[in-house]
C-alpha cells in the first residue's frame, strides 16, 4: 500500500507535468543542449544553459537574426517547466506569464494559460490557478484539452467546490487519458458534497472498470476500498463486504481491504468469516499497520469462536512480533539520531534505483523505511526531502567548482609569467611597425585618390617620369631666365618651346598607357595593403587575446570564490535545518508507531492471559464432564 | 477489546479519501525553508552561469573556440553506443552513451560533445559511430569532413542516422 500511496499522492502532479516538447526542426544548439539535460532529469544544468541563452537572446539588437528567435516561446515555456521540475516555484511562471502577456496567437496563449494554471495549482494558489484557466479561450490545442479540464476539476475539488468539480469531471468520462481518474474523483466530489447515493453509485461504477493498466487497476481498487469503508463507517456491514472483496488480493490496497473485510464480518457476528481475511493478512509484511492490527484481531475472532487455545497461541505470536518490531523501531530511532538516515538519503548509488527509498532499509544501520512510507508520501515531507537532496547536490557542485579556482589561478599565473616579460619588447616593436604602417596606409590612400582623380580629370604631367619631371622643371627655370633676360634671342625661346612641346607630346600620347600602368600598380598595391592589413588585424586580435588570457580574471574569480564559499555555508545551514526537520518528522512517526505497538502489546498481553484462563477453564470443564 | 473495533474503524477512516495529507505541524517550517532553498538555488544558478562564461573565456577564447554538437535524426530507431571524434588525426572525444543520454538524444536533445581550441584555417574532422540496428545487427560507420575555422567561434552540428534508415549516415554542418 505504501508505494501506491506515494504513487497516488504524486499522481496528479505527474499527470499534470508534461515533459518538455521534442524540439522539432531545432535551429538553436544551446536550446537543444538544454533539452538534452532536461530529458535526463538534469534540470539544474538545463536551466543554467537555457537561462543564459534566453538572456543573451534578449540582449541582441536584431533578435530575429538569432537562431533562438523561432523557438523563443518554446524556450520560455521550457524555462518554466524546468524551474517547476527543479522545484523553483517562485521563479516558475515568470517566463510563461511573459508569453501569456505577449502578442501571441490563440493556441500559444491557451497553452501558456494552462501551464501557468498548473504552476499555481502546484503552488497551492487555487484562485490564481482558476484565473489562469479562465484566460483559456478560443482554439485549444487538442493535446491539452482534457488536461485543462482535469486540472480545472482538481482546482475546484481543492477549493471545496464539489458541484463545479462534478460538472467538469462528468465531461471527462470518455477521456482516453483521464476516464479512470475522473470517474474516481467524481465519486469523491459527490461524497464531499454530501450526495451519498450518487457517490456510492459512481464509486461502484469506478470500481468495476475493465482495464489492464496498472494505475487504473489501482484506482479501481481504491474506489472499492473507499466505497467499502464508507458503508462500513455507516454501519452497513453486509453491504460493504462485496466491495471490499472486489479489491485485488495482490494489489497495493489489499491489506487494508482484508482488514476491513474482517471487521465487517465481525460486526455482523460472523466470526468464522472474519477469520478468513485476517488469517491471510497475518502472514503479510509485518511492518504494515493492517497486518499488525490483524495479529491482534485474529485471536480476538478465535476467542469469539471460543477457540481460546488457538487464540492464546496467536496472542503469543502477536506479542513476539510486536516485541521484535518495537526493537526494530527503537534501533531505527537511534539510527536517525546518529544521522544515519540523512547519510543514507544522500548516497548517490542507492538513488539510481527508482525504489531507492524502500531500498534504504537494506543498508546497514539505516532506519526501517517501511514505517516511514506514509510520511514519505506526504507532500510536505516530499518537499523537504527533495529540498534536502537538491541542497546536497548543490553542495557537491559548489565544492567541485571551489576546487577549480586554484587551477584557474595557476593557469592565469603561468600565462602572466610567460607573457609579461615578452610583451614590452613586442609592444615596442609593434609601435614602430604601427607608425610605419600608418604612413604607408596614408600613402596608399593618396595614390588611390590620385588615380581616382585622374580618371575624372586627366593630368598628364602627374604621370611624368622623374626624369621628365626634372626636364620640365629645368625648362621652366630656363623659360623664366629667358623672360628676365631681354638679350636672349628668339631662337633660344623657340628651342625651349620645342623641347617643352616634345615632352608634352610624349606625356599626352602615352597618357592612357601610363594611366593603365599606374592603375595596375595601385591595384597590386591594394592587394599588398589588404594582406598587410589582414596580418595587422590578426596581430591585434592575437595581442588582445594574449591580454585577455591572463588579465581581468582576478576580481571576478575572487568574487566568485567568495560567493561559492558563502553559498556552501548557507547550504550547510539550510541542510542542517532541513535535515533536522526530516529527522524530527521521521522520529515522531516511528515513535508514534512504537507507542501504538506498545499499546497493542499491552492489549495482547492482557488478552493472552485472559485466553489462557478461558482455555484452562474450558479444559477443566471438559475434564469435569463425565 | 471493543475499543479495538472502534480504533480499527478510525484507522480505516484515516485511509479514506482525502486529496492531500500534509504534516500540519511541520508544514509552516517546511514551507519557510522551501522558500530559502529556492533562493539559494537561484543564487547557485547565477554563480554557475557566470563561472561557465569566465571558464569559457579563460580556456576557450572566442577566436580559437570550436564546439562540436551531436544530435540524432528524427524517427531514427537505431541504438547509438558510442561516438569517436578525431580532429586533424588527434583523438578529440570518445563518448559511450548511457540509456538516459541516448533517450535524451532520441527526444530531440543536442549533446555538446567537444569544445576545444583550433587555429584559423582548414581542419579535418573524422567521425565514427558505433551502434546496433533495430534488427540487432551491430554497425560501425565513419565519415571524414573538412571545415574552416574563422576568427569567430565555430559551432559544428553532427547529425547521426542509422545506415539503411532515412537519408542515413553522418552529416556535419555549420550551426
């Protein structure tokens, strides 16, 4: 029963918490990486990746160019999901609410409203859950249509609005996913609403569903057990029996059903019939409270049948069993007080198994966890336990990171030691090269401009060779002198003009060829300059990378190291409080069971003596009979 | 002994339908602690994010950073056992998949399998995958690819598919 109690207590949450959707046509690697972790149940890692990715997306100037753009709604939903699964209810919903309030289409908005309602439900904020559900309007995604209604019904039930819940649950009768659960919950809603006849009718129907599904079979058993119990409570003992008998003998509710069936038979004074279920029950798991009660109830039935000898034997057996269990409980309490329970809880290897809580009992010096199953199934204890385990995981992570800081410091130190002596010379050489480079860049720009100018306004003299330029300058000087000297003859001036004409002729006739050559040379220079610029840029990048490889780490590393240390201290404090609370709860539970067993023991002891007396008297009466 | 019957009925009633059974006495304490646990989770997440960024900057500067990601094509039913990557003939990564990891890949997860530093220019990537087909037959497939590393961080996606199913083989592309 215990395992199923746990199952049923968490059933709703399991049903409501949809897995993160498969990222069809995924464009964003880092969203995919977050899903990779989430699908393995590593929600811390998933959150860390996706949170960073969504934050970076928000900071981009043109988000539509980012690969996350097409997935941003899904990513926000997933953030909410991951936060919820990592039990960060305070943060969960923030991202989803943002989607809900954004300009999105109906289907997306309705999906967001449902997810938000689910978060409020899990946070036990029923009014807010209903408000979120009320925002569902228009086209609803087929996949979540029944989920929405099932959630609505459960919110109503949690609010005590049984009538409203009944209406919703009725609409889920034909749901593939929820018909079994809806049928049972409908019965409970009727019951809570005081509609007893309808409740009985509904639970009767839920107790007869044909199914092979394990969870639906469990719900069927539970329906029958609840119905039988309701009738038993109302004094309708005969009527309760068929329902109790419907509960499967190998099902998780069978112990309680067998116990109740025995009491129903006893109540109508059919003692022989009471012996049957109780005889089965006494050979079952001794830690189960129903079994322990049956150990006392069976000899009680034998006593009623006047079989006092057998009753005495069974009372003796009960006393032995209770004594052994009390010892086990005392040892369990001691083990918890010695901290073994918490030590066992955080052991990684035992948590690899899905039934790890039950397997704790197999570890040496750990408490008998079967006695704690009811407690472990309770919502608050589960929250506390999961928090304790999460804290232990966080602590492990922080200690690992803390160990990495020394290595990072060493890397930075080695790099600093290597680069710092080299850099002054390198930088000095670079400065010289840089000034030469700047000069050449300016010269290159001038040449390019001259080429461009020549293309629009030809200036042949600009393309004169150095020799021609010298000649032109010489002619100009001679012309000036000739102009000053009136004695110069006409022939000299004519000769100068002729020489100038020859040069002009050459410059003009060869202008296009020279311009083409000039252009070709400038283009070659362009290529050379581009290559030099590329090398220059690469050097600058590498130089920056060198600086970045050892500078700017000290402060953030020191701060992070302090934050890690503070967080470990805070976690130690929280773990101590949380652990103490879990221990106190577990000890309270075990002590209550021990007190209960001691009470049973007292009764058994008294009844044993009484049975011996009666057996002896009966034996005496038999011997007196002639 | 008549008390036994009454007690028994009380026990039965205690198991009767209730939506949630809470430990009322400890509930407030647990809820208060729960809030503090959520706060520390938030703090540690923020430390993790900052530390990862710093670590990446220190160990894998953006101009030399190369990351390789593995995903499985849609509707692929082969069982991936291991992937081995070689860059320029040197072993870069050899990963053996657990059941959970394989399940995560099959459900659309993308695994960052390698992050390292490479110079700008062309590099050779060899990918080998080992697995089992749906019919139980072992398979081993390799592919050789050339990629160019520029000045920006390089992210390459390796998409795996079982031979004979879908388009098949190993595909490598920029992301």
